[in-house]
DNA sequence: TCTGGGGTCCTAGGACCC
DNA sequence: TCTGGGGTCCTAGGACCC
C-alpha cells in the first residue's frame, strides 16, 4: 500500500498558522508579482474564486466579500513544508517528498490492519507540531492513492483519511473522480476522453489498453494499469539531480534601463550557480532570454534569446554571470519596455565528472574556493549577504509583493512577539 | 552507383506535474 | 499599471556511424 499525504490549501494554511484573524474567512494567496490566485481557502472556493483568477480584475470582488489577500511568501511556505516533511519522516519507514505540500509513503512493510489508524496519527501529529491540516489517501498504487486523497478532501473532510482496500472502495472513489482530476490527465487528454464518452475514472478503467496506447502512449497505459491496481510507479526517495535549471522573473515594473536588466540577469545567473552547487553539478550551456509584456497590445513587442556554450563545465557564479551577460549584450535592444528575463542552465554533469579543456587557462581552484566561502557566509548570515558586484544593490526590478506576510520562521527580525499580562 | 541492416545522439514539440 | 515560476517524460525525425 501507498499513502499520499497532501496539505490542505497549503499556502493559505501556512498564513493561518501565524494569523488568528484569518481563520474561517475567505483567504487567497497570489502568484509572484501579485498576478493571479494560486491558493484558496475553502471559504474562498465557496465564493466561486477560481484558481488562476486575475488579481487586478477581482480587486472589487475581494473587498466586497472581505477576502484576505496575500502575496506569496515562499520563505515561509518552504520552511513550513520542511517541518511537515520532517514530522512525517519520523513516523514512517520510507517516504518520498513529491512537492512542496505532498509526500508519498510506502506502507509495504507495515502491518496491514494498522494503516488507517497510523494515518490518523500522522494527521494529528502534523497538525499538533506544525499547525498544518493534511488529508491522507491510502491505496495499492500511487495513482489510486491520489484518487483516494482527493476523495477524502471532497467527500470526507471531517475524517481526513480514505483507504482503498477493496474493489468496492475503489469503485466508489473512481466513479466520483472526473477524468481531468486524475494524476496524468491534463486539459488536452480530458477533452479527448470526454469526446469518447469517458467522463470519470471508473469509465476509464474499462478502456482497452491498445486504444489508450494509441491515444495516450505508454504514459497513458501506465496510468491505466495504476488505476486498475497494478503498480507502475514505485517510491522515489532519492531525488535525482536536475537536468535543467531555470531562474526567471517578471519585473515588478517594466524596465527600459540596460543597467537594471543587467543586474537582474546577473542575479538570476548567480541563483543558477547556487542551485548547481547545491546539487554538486556543473553545466556548460547557458541560455538567456528577454521579453517585453506580451499582454500590452499598445507597445512594440520584442522577444529574443541566446544560447551560449561554455568551453568547460562550471558551477562558478562568476563564470555563469559572465556568459549570461555576454548573451544579454547580444540580444538587448534599447527602446523597449521589458517585462521578464531569465537564465536557463543545461548540459549538466556531476561536478566530479567534468571534462576539462586542454587549453583552459582559468584558475578554477580560486573560483571554487570563493564560491564555497560565499555559500557558507550566505547560509549562515542570510541570502545575498555576499554577492557578485555586478548584481548591484538597487533591485529596481524586484517583484511586486504588496501584501506579503512576515517571514515568521526564517528571520529573527520578523518573528512573532507575544505579550502576556499576569 | 546503389544496396542492407544495425545502431546512436540530438532536437523540437507536446503532453503532463506542482 | 495589472496576466507565476519552476520542473518531468515521451515521441518522432534527422543526421550521422559502421
């Protein structure tokens, strides 16, 4: 058996842990730049606020309905996620952190009859230790555990656990799951399945394997088997190193100034270097891109990107920045209002398997030492305590985050203070 | 000049996930 | 003024190898 633990309305729940005033009220969390809704409380869902709803279009609606609106606070959510995952890890033999708010558990070696009770214990302890409510689905495959989890949230929120333990349990959950809610079915496949009169997960399990293979390829066949109870995906408890790394942002305000955009791109490149070093990899392809705001019909549009090959794979921020800025120089055209830029890194190899260049003259040991010192200082003293000069200090390009909550758990200056009268 | 049978690597595009 | 930011896997086709 597998279980899927999923935090309820995770970002909203994180905000609620530190803010007693927003319990039982409609709450939404917005994407970067306060663009659109990416998390909703149950009360907000009940008001009909959709995932992805545009913030600027709904300003009046939010005010009229007393909706509490937050900018996203990833420092808080990331730290809360760590706490939830650590709490679960202490209670089970083997788990996989699947996303910021989800974890799979392998119950392979657990006494069978105890699973539901154990799941309830996990729920209680996570709530007690972190303040975050979770729901748990238990089933013979990961895909069915996802189905069970969704079923709990929708139909048994007060219980919070659903176990698929028989054909009857499975059918009950599957018939109540629309195809678009199945793990692995997105917008396109849902449309295609509906056109062939397949509307729920149970109907899908009756489909012919060859037909699925033709329409949805092997990934679809695996999904079919998983829904039928045959394991195709096992627990993946050792995250493999990333094959591509991307850091990009929309600017809070459109930017024309090459200096500001240079600082932004340098910062993105530095962040790529950090991520590479964190997973002990090096890379030799740097890809820079630059956009104007495609939603503005009234402004001239420009998009360009440049891919640069490095002679030797590196994870030095200094070197990655140098190439990224060379790329930027080649694509930047003045006169446009830029909205977004980014740096992508690929051609990633483990740092101990770097093919060195016979004619390389760069003193790599110096960079390596410098990066190590920089990472250590930033780890101890906070991000960007030490940075490369070209990243600048202005951050004129930074995100719009007008309604961000405090970093309650990651910054001493922002920790909650409690006053008591005796 | 054309023929056969076996491969690999790379890229672009399309689907999906959170 | 205002529209997020990351990732994965699979397939088909082309270039190339012996």
